């Protein structure tokens, strides 16, 4: 589990990674990356990846197989 500032730099997550590890079933395998960003940053990402020019609460992407 990785929590970053949107530029790939790790940040203190206040226990988020620990909580997710505790609630997810142990048999699951994979990666989760979480970026905590500002409204202008999420708006830019939303525009870049979805063509929507507004801030949103969450952007998610499918895992590569």
C-alpha cells in the first residue's frame, strides 16, 4: 500500500494503509496506490484521463493483468 502526495512522494497517511491492510481479506493479492491531492490537481487529472473539466472526489483505474 502506498500513499503519496500526487507526485509520488510518500506522505504520512494517519494509519490509512494499516487500516486497509486490516480490513482487506488476507487472500487478496495486488497493489493499491492512493494519492491525496488538492482540488486543482484532481481537476487536472480528471481532465487528462476522463475529459471532464471539474474536480471530483475519486479517480480510480483498473488494475493491469
